[in-house]
C-alpha cells in the first residue's frame, strides 16, 4: 500500500481534486504508482483542519499526477467532506454522520460482542459486524468516548443491516431510543468529537 499525505490549502480545494461523478481523487504528484496499487490518502483540509483517511486504488496516470478511485467503504467520509465544504454542517445535525471509529460493546445472541463504530450522530450509530442482529431488534451498547472515564450506556433499535455479500462495510445501523438526559449528553459528546475532528485533534486510531 502506498501512503501519502494530501494537504488542501482551503476547503474549496476539495471540489478541485474530487470528482463526484465517478468517486475519484486526483493526486498532484509524481511518480504515479502502478495501476491497481492500494493507496491510503491522509487528507488534511485547510490550515490544521479535519484529517480524513481515505483508501482506494490507483487507476491511471494523468498529467501532473495520478487518479485514485476511492473505495466504496469510504463514502460516509466523502459525504462528510462534501457537507463540510458546502458549509453549515454543524447546523445540520440531522444530516451529519461523523466518521469516527469508537470502541463499542453490544449485546448479541452469543453474549457481549466488541467492535467499533463507522459513524455516529446524536440520532444513531453504525457499528461494524459481520453478524448483524435482525432489523427491529432492540440492542444495548456501551460506547467508549476518548477522554471520558466511563462508557456511555445507550439503547437503540436496529434500523438496517449490511451483510458481507452487499460489498460494503458489514454491520448495522442503530437508531437510539434514549431519554432526554442521555440525549443531551450524547449531543454534547458528538459536538465535542466533531470539534476535535475539525481541529485535527483526534487520535489516528479513531480515524481508521
């Protein structure tokens, strides 16, 4: 795998390097890796802005650089970047899906299972698992938050599932069913995570 760091001087530069028509990213540097090479792009937006790790495959050389096809598993991150570039993302809480990897323990048929999130907002979470619970199942989970001594205890309902055969990140999307006090705490947690994400202040392990 080729690992590169791509720094954009301004958020608007994302529009210049990313082509939404085919989900490709232009990397303005040479030499180009061999076609088919796996590429990890450590993208930093703006002056010390959010850092997003995007994985893909080098598909062609182009004058001044090469083109990377972003993997389908990265679309949540791409959607977040698109929203960030458009502006106003922090005011559109019902639409944001913060792409962070948080440790999660949840109750399954075979007992407690440990995994991690793919994304989260104050309404729900997507957790990664190859054996998702059936849709409409109620699930209890413990969410580990960096900087908090105790895990956050949450309950929710499985809204949709993704299996390995779907050629996407397998797992389940859970809609939270929590009281007002827990909802307020969760909103504070997500707001703080987002502030740290936008300030490039989260550990790399949470950006995988």
